[in-house]
């Protein structure tokens, strides 16, 4: 059974650009969450999607957005990139929303903003 | 606001020893607690999930305990091996909706 797949694995952007990251959850999982990991702030929750609807959102500016498709795949977008957006972006999937279930993470997308 | 603390930040032990990693959280009203490991530059690997009604979970050489009333969890690793070297993270779900609050992790090094 394939795990959570994130693409691209690495990318480099410059300030002011925008970026889109993709996440394919484990087959059958319908909830997708996104986290940002930085050396200074650690792992922080960005948002969670279930049934193509954002169910929960962390404390990030509106430049961070996401969506989920009918096949449960999810994308997140960061617009007007800043140097501080450099981070490892991790996607996690779980079977349901609100099920207090186990989360399974992908390998992440490492974004470097120059 | 939930806060999760992991002490120590780093730990080195000789191969073969048993060890305990600690995790504490400030709000005891949690749905579950999950332990992960992270290898350098990699994603998170789920190790154990403990629901709020459970006291412990075991998987192979790993045993995790949960004491909600005191806001503590421990991860016990038996007979440590060099392959156990990684950063170990605990995370709590206090909303039941997949929003995890993570600790800062303990970087474990097993010395051959």
C-alpha cells in the first residue's frame, strides 16, 4: 500500500514568487493536513481538508492557502514568497475527519526561498 | 493553548541500553497522543498512537505510556540499536480533528 506522496521534493524560489505543493494521501484516506517545519518554530499546523472543505486552519497569513480535490488529493499554495517561508512542508493523511485517528506523513517538500 | 515539551533535547546512549524519552503537555483534555521518529531531511514515521482512554501501547521494542492526569507520556526503547538514532517527536491532538501540537523533539544518538 503506497504511503503519502508529496511533490516536488525540493524546490527553490525567489522572493515574491508563488509556489504550489501537491499531496496524494494513502488510498482510502479522506483527510489531508499540512504542516510547516522550521528550525526555529518546529512543526506547526497549517490547515486540514476533508471532503474538499477546509475544516481547520492554523495561525498563518492568508498567503497560505490550500484545496482538496474529489479524489482526496490536496494542494497548498503560498503566494508572494518571503525568506521566512523557507521550510519543510509536510502533508499528513488520516482515514477520517474528527476520528482522532493516526496521522501518516509524507517525506515533505523542502522549499528554499532566495 | 496547548504546549508540548520534550526533555532532553538531545540524548546519547551506548548500543544495547534501554532508554526512556519524555513528553509533557499542559492541557490534559486530549483525544490522543502520537509518537513519531524523523530521520535527517526526511518526513515523519508514526511509531505509536495512544488514545486518551488507553494507558499504554506497544510495538516491538517500543512501549509508550500515557498519564493524562499528570500531562505526561514516555516512550521506552528496549535494547537500543544504532538504527534507532533519529529525532523523536511527540504530538497531541486536543481537538479530535487531526490538528496536532508537536513537541520540539529529542535527538537520540545510539553509540555503537
